[in-house]
């Protein structure tokens, strides 16, 4: 049969059939998605800067683009909140993929502010001594060269710097902005990958201790890949259960209020085994990102091995994004399953609080100590998640905002204490720091007291809000465990303060480097937020409670 005959058959068949209905163009609310779009746009510009701008000018161009973009995105979040999108106009945008509501905007604002401070610490170039007349930062001269090889030495001598860290940071932030606002499981998974992959790379590019840094990145990547696989498998099971990846549809099937059933899925739809296993796998992936026990194994190694500016940013922003996603999943999709997930979360919260606090006592490295401290904090925040009340949501939002500033500030201080081999992270090196550099030790003491939850710091207000919500939500026993864990944790925070102020400084002890205004700004912002949220928290607590309502 000739080609023309086949073609005429096709056309006749097409005309004989019913007229084809038009494919609707997707309706995207660009204004409401502007914070994320600005950051993604800036990340793409950062990649182009790497390709086309001369090496000498890249650092300044990247820092400028990153700071301007994050500030613009934060302004967009504030404008959306002022326009009522956090309260009265909250709705589902981008054809059901993204929620624009109070919790999403609050968490996005927190992530963007943490991102700006993160850029400042990434851009620090005064802490290490100059190499061959060039200022150096915390990142490898040439990430692709083998540690200790001739090509690495040549790159250091030539004054190369890895400015790719800035677009990577922006890509990570863009994924984190979508993660807590995702309104279907596929968007959630894509956002998870978009912010995880840049973080795996950022962990591997430390200038000093490069092998340790690469080991940390490999551990994080392998365990993160496992967690992502579990999440994806859980998403597949939930799709089989509900016939949809949309949060609203899954919630309707859980409640039994669904009306139209796809005949192809009628066999598996509403099968509780799929629901329970799928939920367990997805929640497991989120608890891995949060660093809750027993999914915390990566945390101390990665925090210790990654470049300290990356550790600070990651410790703050990843927790904010992951807890936002966890809250939305449990409160919007699975409120009907509350009796099933609450006992499991109780157990996870208890072992996380106690595990993080007890193991931290044995640590001798300051970065590992802060890593176990962050695990304990994940347990405290889970207490607020378990409250299953509007107060629970707003207390978690407040805690995340307060915690992120303390964390970035604390890790920024860690970058200042140095010896001949770079950062002096062993605790014995910090002895007598209060006599050698009273201001740095005092600032670090403020952050440690905030972590410990001492009154007049943001940590106390956050813990009080979370524990109050948990107690009112019927989790009084959990609050008792939380208070005991806080007391255990206070021991090792106070121990570091005693070491700094009441020990004799060693003659061969480390020096405290004088940072540029960038790191000073990050540390000063951390101190200011810690004290303001501790002394006069009411405005911010009200802000968190206004933002604590999910759109359904």
C-alpha cells in the first residue's frame, strides 16, 4: 500500500471520529510562585556566569547575584504575605502542585533569610592565610582535582576558587522553597531531589581535610539515595491506594469521602495495607532529612566532614524545609490516620530527644557535638508536630525560625577558631578561649545557652511553645521526656562554656581569626535574633500563629 493511501486512511479515520477536544494550557500563577522562580532564575544566571565571566570577576558576580536574588525573593514572600496570601487568599496554585498559604510563606521566608546568611559565610575569604598572594575561601581550589595531586597544587598556585558553590546553593534553596509548599507527592519528590543533589556536591568541596569532606559527601549521597528510594516507593504505594498523587484526593480517600473512582484503580483503591506501608515509607524519607533517630546515622559524619559554612546552612535550612513538608503531609493528607501515626511519632520523638542528648555528651569534636545537638532538637520539634493542633503548627514554625539563626551563627563562630591545620574543632583546643578572645567566646556562649533553652534566649521561647502545645495536645508524658533530655543536653553545652571561660589557655592553642564584615553580619544577625526572640517574642509568636493554618 502506498504512503499516500495510508495518509488518506488516517485522515478519513480522524474525520470520522469525534472532534478532538482542545488541550487546556496550564494555568500558572507566576506572581504567587515568584519567590521560587527568582531563586531558580538566579541559579541559572550563576551557571552562565561560570561559563562566560572571566575567572577574576566570578566571585564578585556570584556573590552579588546570590544576595540580590535572595533579598528579592524574600521581598516577594513579604509582599505575598502582606497581600493576604498567608491567610484569607491562601489557595492551591500551579494547577494543584503548590500551596500558597501561611505555613508555606513563613517557612520560605525563614529559608531565604538563612540562605542570605549562608551566602555571607560561603563568601568569607579572610580566615585562611593568603596562598600565593591570593585570598582563599573554605572551598577547594579545583573540586575536580585529586586531593594532594599536582593539578590541585597548580590550581592553588594559580589562585583558582570554586565559585560554583553559589549557583549550587541557589539550586538547593529553590528546592527547599518548593518542598514545604508541595501539594502533591510528585512535586514533593522533585523538590527533594532538587535540594538534595546540590547539597551532596557542596559537602565534598572543602579546601582543608578534602578526603574527609569527600567521604562525608559519599556517605550522605548513598544514605540520601536510599532515603529517596524509600520515599519514591511510598509515593507509588500511596498512588495505588488513592489513584492520585494529589494531597487533597488522598485525604478524601482516607476519610472515605471520595466520589469518582477510576475503574482501572478500583481493585486497589482504599486498600489500607498500601496506605499504611506507603505512609511509613514517605514519612521515613522525611525523617531522614530531619535527622531523627533511627535515620540520623549520616548527620555527625556529614556535619564534621563538610565545609563548615555548608554545615551551618544545611543544618538550618534542611530542617526548616523537611519539617514543613512533614507537617503538611501529616496535617493535610493524613489527619484521618492520626491514631495510626501518632504512636510511631511518639516513639521516634522520645528516642531522638534522648539519643541526641546522651550521645552528644561523649563527643570531643565541636562539629559532631553540634550535630548530635541538632538530632536532639529534631526530637523537640517532633513534640510540636505530635500536638496535632493549630498551636502545634505555629510552635513548630516559631522553633524552626529561631533554631535556624542560632545554628548558622554557631557554625559561623566555629569557622573563626583556627590553628595551623585550618579550623580547630577538637574541644581541647577551645580551652581558655574566653581569656584569649572574650568577645568570640561570649557570642558562642549565647548560642550554646539558646541551644540549651535557657530563659531570655530564643531557644527557651521555642521549647516552651512546643512543649506547651504538646501538653495541651495530650502528650504530657512526651513533655516530661523532653524536659529530661533538655537537662541532659544543658550539661554538655554548659561544659563547653566552662571549658572556654574557666580553663587555662594552652600556649600552643588556636588563634581566633578576624573575619570580614560578611561573617560578622551573619554572627551579629544570629545573636540579635536569638536575644530578640528570647526577650520580646510576642510579635513573632503571633506571626507564627497567624501563619499556622494550612490550605486544604
